[in-house]
């Protein structure tokens, strides 16, 4: 088979050149369309189910929430692992799927099973599916700064929760925002225990009355001539006074209100952490910010980084120059764009230097400019062919997929083949052909046939060893599919 292939290439040179040009053109298009990322996303396909049940112990959470969810999720197609964790007030279940599955399909199946879970009634338990992102999806981190003293940490946190969260989620491929820091405003009812006991009430009754009164109610309509006027009752709390005037009960015809047993005011929610930042200025000084609000933009798993980052940059420009109040700015802290730029620059710089270095070394060793150029052309041809394989397998270009190109392996077969051809031609010029009837083409054919089998098996052994090693190493991490596919695409490049 190898001999037939070599004979076909030598007998049909124009066909081979046409196929090579076609592959080069296809490879150039694939390289242009190839998504670029800093590093590959090797995270497993997974779906998380989160259920909150405030005030319940970990044992109750495990028995009444986590186990019922696990029972329903058992046996999902493509699922390889089912893990869970139950802590005070929270149940966390994670399902890991194999690499052949599709995340959207996995999430649909989990949603179907969640409707069949038997949870404690009357507790308003609502299991929620976590957002579809991976650990490499944290592509943009920012902080909020204000030069206007009217906007303190509480106001900035309100802007984060009600403005920035909605604006960033409107960007394509952004699935969630992870924010931290600042103080969250809330209504605080500070009950006096002595007054509560004296009126014969309990904390539960106060909570129930506040919940019942914090609602709007819809009625029917009233006819006014030829028109109908809709009727509704407004009960949502809008101020501290609304909470204070909430009626808890009546004693001897007198209404007992919240303000009679408690003090109501607006205040910060109990803080569970603190976020600070040290800013390195251009003059070399360091400015410490003891309390800041930080947010992280999470990208959907499998989405392209560069288009998403371009859309985020456009949205930040809109926020800073039109949507946010004067003096309030979104300041980038970590931006994946810088890493993408350095990654692409590093890869292309190394590829260019490697190609030039290999060409010079080949010229020095072969002492034949035409032979050195022919061998060196296998490098860009291999790169373009690898781009075709990467594009067909939907594998982005990154430091591993492009930086793994080994120029020595790429040109190894071509060097051996070309060196043997040069040796035969030099022998013919010095001593004359053994058979005067043989042409230069026939001598080249004999030289190719002489080393074709060793070259083929040598490259095949290298490819097999690399791909086998990559599969073994990747399987230890539980993610053999993507790694094996990446290296296969590159191994077949020569």
C-alpha cells in the first residue's frame, strides 16, 4: 500500500500538487475561523442541583432533600458520577456526565427528573439547577468605584444587584455574575422581647403577619358609566412607616402594630465576608482599598472567548458612559483579553521562529537550498492540516493545541526521504548511473522506495506512542475525550 501511494504521487504530480493547494486553501480558511482561547476547557460535563432549606440541620437536609434527589437522578443517561453534600440549610448535588454528552441535553433530563422528586410538603422547597459554566469561564472580573460621596457601599451594592447584574446577563454567552462585597440594604424589625411576651405574641406570629401584609391583592372591576375601573389593593412595603403600621392583632378593640413592640429601620444585612483590593498605580505606588464590591462575569461552557469579551467590553463602555450615575464606574480587574493576546502572540512567535530555525538548520546540513525549502514547506502544510482537523472537531486554538507542534517530528520523515534522494542523485553525478537508461525520476522513485517503509513505521510508532500516552494521562484526570481528540488532530499532521 505504501509503495502504491508513493508511485501514485510520483506518477500524478499535478494531481498531488492540486490536492496540496486545495488543502492549503482549506487549511487557511480553517485557521482563520479557528476560535482562539488561552487554554483548553478540560472540565467535565456536569449539572448541579442546589436546594436551600434555612434553619435545618445537615442530617435533616440529607434525609429529606438530598437522598430523594439522588434517588430520582440515579440512572441518567451518560452519567458517570453522582456526588452530593449536605450542610446546614443547604443541599448540593452534582452529576458528572461523560464527554460524549451534550450539556443542554443533560440539563433537560435533570429538569424532567426534578419534577418527580418527593420533597417535604408545605416547606416551599424549590430545587434549582446551577448555571451552565465551567471553571475556565471566569473571563472578566471588575470592581465598582465611585467618586461621588452620595454613593456609599450600600448604594453601590444596590447598583450591582439591580443594574449591573441585568446588563451583563444581557450579553451573549454570559450566564451569570458572581459578586461579592458591599452591604445589602434590608428592613430590620428589632423586637422587644418583654413587650412581645406582655402582649402574648410569638416571633412566628410576627413573621406571619409581616409576610401576609406584604402583598398586593387584585379585585374585580367597578363600572363607571361606559367604563370599567380595575380594583386592586396595594400592600407591598415601600418604607419603614409601612412596616411600622402593620397590624399584628387587636386587644379590646385596639390595634396592636409592629411599632408598638419593635423598632423598625433600614440597615445592612449581616456580612459574611469582606473584599479588599490593592491597586498598583502607574507611578509605582500602591493604593489600598479596604472595602470594594467585586464582580466576576461567567461565560457559558463551550462558548467562544474572544466574541464574548468583545461584547463585554462594549457593554462596559455603555455602562460607564451612559447608564451608570455620574461618578460611578466599572473598573476592570482581571481581563482574559490580555491573556488571549499574549497566548496568540506567544504561539505565533514560537511557530515563526521554529520554522525559520528549522529551515536554516536544514540548509546547513543538507547543503541544498531546494531540498531545505521543500522540507521546510512541510511545517506550514502540517500546521494548516492540523487547523482543518481542529476545526472539524470544534477544538479551539490554544497554547496546548498549537504549542504542542513538534517541528522535529513534523520534518523527520521529510528529512530522511529528502536526504536519501540527495544521496542517490549525488552518487549518480559522481559515478554515473548504474543503468544509463534510468532517468532522474526513476532514481528519485528508487530512493523513495528504499526508505518509504522505515519512514512510515517510524512516524506511526511516534504517533501511537504520543496518542497512547495522552489517553493514559487524560484518563487519570477523567477527561480523556478532549485531550485525546486534540493530540490526535496534531499527531496526524505530518
